């Protein structure tokens, strides 16, 4: 069984830090034989502030327009997710929430893991996202990678970013990934037999 793990980039702002952890994730996760990696950049799915006439929890995959359908199909294609989140005013970015609100069944019964960054390693944003995941009938994972300023700063200062700048987090990522694969496999089997 080949799983598809999707990395969702929560920040869309110019000059975002997010690209660094995403480059590290892609470097470390590409080439594993138990899943393929898909990077979903929300910049590629610009949508207005949520304006669907009804909740996607009711309309399901009856999408209001092609732009929403394209996002829905991308989310649908994955068996598990790693959301990379910044923290704005102790919450996760509005760009991420806006995208999530456009869909619903695409996420049901799938696991989501988190990589966060900021003064508290994105911990407050991640805690809030875990609550949102429960509403999506997902399995939010306990493990997360928190990138604190001691690791962020050298990465920001470097003339050229290399994934080695995050190597102190490799072990934690490995544990998170193994847990995500376990949940992705278990829930895929369960969904397929539904
Ligand atoms: C509007 C705003 C609010 C912020 N609030 C927080 C915060 O509550 N906690 C934190 O750790 N960092 C905060 N920061 C700093 C961000 O961690 C930092 O700007 C980071 O680079 C944002 O991620 P991004 O560049 O990928 O968008 C804030 C930044 C902005 C722009």
C-alpha cells in the first residue's frame, strides 16, 4: 500500500519563514518507500474569505465552483497530513483556517501531524489546530515538531538555507513520521473497508 502524505503550508505571506521547514521536510521525507510526499501550498489556491452558501459538512463534495473543487481534490488525494503552521497572535494563520473551512469530508477519518514555529515553537497554534481537527473527525497526533527561536534564528540568518540547519529536529521528525504512517495506514484500511 502506498500512502500519500501531504504537507500543507499554512502561511501565504511574502517572505514567509514556512519555506524553510517545508524544504527540510521534503528533504527528509522524500525517498521513503512507505509513502509519497505531496506539498500543498495554499498560495496555489487563493480563495476569497469563506463565501460558500452552505456548510461543506452538508454539501460535501458538491463544490460551489472550480477553485474550491481544485482544493477539495488536493485534500482528498492524501491519506495523512503534516500541517506546517506559523503562529500569529497566539493562533494559527487565517489563511489556513479559510482554506480548511471550504472543505469537510476530504479530511474525515484521516490523521494530521504538525510542525510549528515561533517563540513557543508554534505550540499555541498547534493546540488550536488539534481542536479544529476533531471537528473534521480527524485523528490529530500528539507528537509535533516545534521549531523554537534557537533553531529559527540561524536558519533566518543563513545566506543560503540548507536542511542541515534543522538537523537537531531530525529525531523528532522521524518519530512523528512513524506515528503518522501508523495512523495513515490504519485509517486507510478502515476507510477502504467502510
Ligand atoms: C501578525 C503577526 C503576529 C505574530 N504573532 C506571533 C505569536 O503570537 N507568536 C509567535 O511565536 N510569533 C508571532 N509572530 C512572529 C512569527 O512567528 C514570525 O513572523 C514567523 O516568521 C511567521 O511565520 P511566516 O513567516 O511563515 O508567516 C507574529 C508575526 C506576525 C506577522
